[in-house]
């Protein structure tokens, strides 16, 4: 089991690193062709995508992973899971697509506070149904502990998105930054479409080959799929939706509070664009490893806890590795972040943000791993409560500090909230594994 975890993490990490590098180069390209304000508009649509993704995919994908992990050798059962989950996910996604498309003007003005986001939201809505299909298939592969297909799918999505934007934008933008922005959002839908096609082809091939094994096709017991799927996915979706809403609120608050600080609207969007579109990708680059680990830890820990075998050993190695990666990242970004940011983006503010955000790394990476372990042990309500508390701290501090201190107030809120989240995750992790025998 431990070897499976290492192998899966390695595959996801390698492809994740390639994807991150491509995405990083893409961010540099966008920062050169978009001004800071338009980059801020581009970043503002992602909370809407995050909230919608949570509703049509996040909870369902995790549920698929857990259900498949429990019956990896029952092909008929897995096929039923995939049928019901894809139908459910696509129906929700299509409904949200219609809502976002036709209410884009209202959402842009009344919620995001920026009317120029409307065309981008309309293009973004086309990505939802195709993303729903690939998310369900990826959830199945995570449950099977087969990470190559989700990894390649992620890589194809990134490559096709970047290629589309680069080719189309150079041909039709004519230097118009808003057309470029809308093209960049359209690229998300194109990338998700390519990813979906690949995922569908691969799952059909898997079913065909697995179907030759008669033992895997047997399903002697009457399988109830929809009821357990809903029982698992609804609480997960509700929990993740609240978290996504809080994330969205935080995102919208940053430029709003910067305006209260005294910044002009365009300047506030510019600072927000520099922080989220330039500095944060630097800080999150090493998280490719911990994110890959956390995706695989949930089903692995869940299976290990059921068999009462190897939980402490797997968890300890993963936590220590995440903490060490975080410390190394902090040293790298604190001493060289300013030079790297200025060199890559030709923006002094990026370097300053990277230096400050460097201290997030040990807490951020460790907390991600701890949360996945706690979820794998079946205590998802604990990580949900911790996440909500952390986001609430960040939002309250943002409202309090940013109008007085500007963007530095938000950076302080990030550090304080992440420290609190890591401490709470570690406390409950120690409490939960204390009585687990090896």
C-alpha cells in the first residue's frame, strides 16, 4: 500500500510539475499581454468557477473515489457508480451553466463589483458540463489507485488551454486586452474539453479490458448506488460549498477593501492581479507534491484504517516530508524571491509579496497533508470546521486590517489564519491516531 502511495504520488507530482511549469510560463505570458487591472478581472472569475465546480463535481468526485476504493475488483459496481455519478454531475453542471450564462451581467455588477467580468463569465459557463465528466472519471481512477490517467488528463488540459490562447489571441486580439482576457477564459473551456475526451476514451478502454476478467464482472449482491452516492456527496458538497463561498467572499473583499484604503478601482484591481496572478503562483509551485499526496492519501488512509494497518507509518512519513518541503520553500523564496519575482515579471511588488508569503509554505503544505489524513480516517466534519474557522479569521482580519494597512493587512491575515489552521489540524490528527494500533 505504501509503495502504491509513493508510485501514485510520483506520477501525479511529475505531471503536476510539468503542468505547473507550463502554467507558470503561461502566467508570465498573460502578465505581459494583460495590464495589471485586466489580469485582476481575469482572476475575479475564478471564485465563480470554484463555487460552481464544488456544486457539480467536488463532493461527487470524492464520493466516487471512496466508493470505488472499497470495491476495486467489482467492475459491474464501478460501471454503475460511473453511470449515476456522471448523469448527476452533468445535470447539475448544465443547470449552473445556464444560470451563469444568462445572469452574468447581474453577477458581475452585484457580486463581483466589476461589470467587465460579464463576457468572461459567459465563456466560462461552457466549461462546466465537460469538466463534470472528466472529474467523475478522475474520481474513479483515484479510487482504483491508478493515477496515470488523471495526471495525463491534467497535462493535456493545460497544454491545450495554453496552445489555444496563444494561437487564437495572437491572431484576433489585435492588442485589445479585454479580447485577450475573454480568450484566456475561453481557453479554460477548450482545455477541459480536450481533457474530457481523453478521460472518456481511457475509461472505455479500461472497462473493455477489465471486462475480460470474469471475476471482476461478477456482482452477486444487489448494488444500491444512487442512495449511498447522495449520502456521501451531499454533506461533502454542502461543506465544500460553504468553504468555496467563503473563498469567493474573501476574493471579492480584497479589491473592495483596497478601495476603502484609498486606492483607485483600477489600481486596486491591479494590486489584486499582481498578488493572485503573479506572486501566489510562485508560492504554490512546490505544493504540486503535497497536492498530489493529499489526493491519494484520502483513499489510501481510508483503506488502511479499515484494515487497521499502516496508518501511523504512512501519515508520519507524509507529514514530515510536507514540513521539510515547506521549510526549504520558505528559505528559497525569502532569500531569492524578490530577485526571481523582479526578473520574471519585471515588477518590484511581486518580489515583496513573495518574500512575505514565503512564511506560509511550511504551514500551508503541512496543513494540506494533515487535512487529507483526517478526511481519510472518516472525520471530514473536523477538517470542514477547521477550514471554516481559518477562512473566517482571514475574512475578519481582511475587513479590519486592509482598510488601514492596505495589501500588507491581507498578507498578515493570510499568515495568521494559516498558522491557526495548521495548529488545529495537527491537534486533531494527534488526537485521532493516538489509539490506532499498527
